[in-house]
């Protein structure tokens, strides 16, 4: 129950942040905001995956821990690129 609640919060807040970032990117055209929005969008998909897996709707053949580590790595890389790119 707690796992599902946290997953819903993660997906919801990440989705809101992604939308705010995309709106800001559209207004300013700064690539940094696009990269941050993509990171939050991936967090949204990660939350949706966690919700679906909590209800056993999906089952990947890849180990979930490995899958989540790869997703986290992609998110960290996107955030890093948004910091170092001008």
C-alpha cells in the first residue's frame, strides 16, 4: 500500500514538473529546460511502471533492480547535461 502511494506521488509530481519545464522551454527556448523536462518525464514513466508493477499488470524479463538502475542512470545523465551545457 505504501509502495503504491509513493509511486503515485512520484508519477504525479514528476508529471507536473515535466509539464512546467516544457512550458518554460517553450517560452524561453533554453535547451537546459528541455533536458530537465526529459528527466522528469522519465521519472513519470518510472512512477507509472512502479504503479503497474505493484498491481502485477506488467512483468519484464529483465531484473527490476537492473531496469531501475539503468533508468536512474539516464536521469542522472540528463540532469548532468542540463547543468554543464550552456
